[in-house]
C-alpha cells in the first residue's frame, strides 16, 4: 500500500508538471500557413493575418476535438475568398503510429483549396485511416470548428456544426452481451463455464479485436487518469468497458473483462490451444515479473503525465494484431508473445498486461477500504 | 532449494527480452511524439 501511495504521489506530481506552463503558440502556425505573413493579430476570437503593406491575407481559427488520447488542437487558415489554405497541428495526443500514417499519407494536402462550406465529415479528400476512426474524426471535427469560427467572424456566415451524435451500435451491444455472458459464466461451474468463456472470448476476438480494434488499452486508462474524458456520445464503448471492468472486479474479486471479453487474451488462448501444452512458471519468476510489470506501468504513466500525452503509455501490441498497424518493435513484441503462448498459458495476461496491475490496485483499494474479516488473524 | 533448470533460464530470458522490447516501445513512443 505504501509503495502504491508513493507511486500515486509521484504520478500526481508528474501530471501537475505536465499541466502547468502550457499556453499553446497560435502565431507560428498562422505564419506557417501564410508564409507571406508580416503581422498576425488576434481579434474577435480569430487570428487576422496581414501581409506586405498591411493587406489582409486571411484568418486562422482554432478547433479542438477529442481524439484517441485526449483533446487535439488544430489551426486552420482561410483566405479572403473563403477557401481553406492549410492546417497545422498544435497539440495532439494520438499514438505515434497514427501520426506516422497521417504524415505518410499527406493527410492535410487534400483539404487545402476546398471551400469552407464544403469541409464536411464525408469530405472525400480526408480519408479516414483504418483502425483510427476516433483520431480521424477528431481531426475533421477540429477543422470544421475552426472553419465555422472564421466563417462567423470574417464572412458573417453561420456554418452549422455537425450535431454531436449518440452512438449505441453493435459494438456497445456486444460489450453488454460479453459482460452478461461473463456474469452467467461466473455463476455456473464445470463445462458450461468453459463453453461460456470460449463463446465470450470468440465474441471479443471478433468484435473488440478484428472488427473494431477497441480493447481497453493503457492509453485509454492514462487518458482518464489525466482527466481527459471523451464524449460519451461517441465513445460510449470505452465507458461500458471500464464500468464492466471495475464493477466485476469489485463484486466478483476478478474482472470479467479479462476472462470473457479481452480479444488479446482470446488470441493467446487460441494459440495456446494449438500449442497444446503449458509450461509451469516457477513462483520466483512470477514474483519477479509482477514487480517488473508494475514498474513498467508506473514508467508508462509517468511518461504520459509528464508529457500530457496519454497515448505514449500504450506499449501493447494490440494494433499490430487487430489493425495490422505497428512499429517494427511492436511487431516483434507480438511475435514473442504469440510464440510464448504456444508454451506458456496466456503469457501477456499473466506477466505483461497493464490491466492486471490496474485490477490489483482496484482489489487492494477495496480490501483497504473494507477489510475482509475472514482474512484477519484471530 | 531446488536446482535452477534450463526451463527456468529460458523463461527468464524470454521475460527479460519481452520487458526489454516493452521498454524500447515506450522509449520509441516518447521520442517519436
């Protein structure tokens, strides 16, 4: 408990450090978008950009939206004819892999030159990067907000902002069903429980894995802990996953997410079933790995907080498997874990997964708040 | 105390290798942001 408190204090300090001294620079992006700019002036909520001889070149507006790892801030430039000139990213908290794709695909090139009325969610040039819909949507929403801001001030034009949708679809329904299966499985014994668990895990593998690639990740935990709560209307799934994880941890003493829903756990079990045998890991190795894993989680959170970039905390190889996106290192990690799954039962879950640390923290906190009398020495 | 087997050493090697790669992933995330 003492170690947990010490770690919490250090992490809170890192978060405080990350959150102070953070006034975004909005002048430099304006000068980058309008290279001939001589003077940039902030009036009525937008930046007015002037060139040689104090001629007005255009305006830049700022837009913000919730991305994968927290809010992103984009600056969008509009010229005096009402066309989008360029987009600059001021703050983003997405995964490095996503950002690498954005750069590689020249993401913002297509939007330049388009009329400000036409920047839409289904704008054809802004192609959503597969497996990163939240990040892509956030970019488009940020641009639209900025454009609407400039349109209102400079052109006296009210551009309708897209209504914030409330999405309850197959993904959300599947999550509820997976937890329902888990609760059912927890109440029965023997072969029925085994069958329910396989059913849940196959469902999780297909829906949370290959179809939607939306398992609980370190990035999402770090985002919540850093105080970035995504819009529940569009990110309901993650709220459901967290709620299910926490409630079942508290009520059943074992979270049912890991047992019934986690797609990566399921992938390892499938590989393990192919391997067919499991090595026993000696207890001293288990203890060593637990300490090492908790330390990794601590370092990951520390990095995320001090930079205020929750997505940096994600070290899981999930996206490599489920969305086929990853760095060489993530592919290598995936390879090691899946190979080890042939010999050791679900090695990622047992030794490396940050969710195990989160679960232990939840269970320890519960025990600390409400000590179980049976465990007290008589 | 029981003797340390080849299996133990193999497991430990795998564990250290994995933790090494995880650390490298975090370091790469940090520098690529």
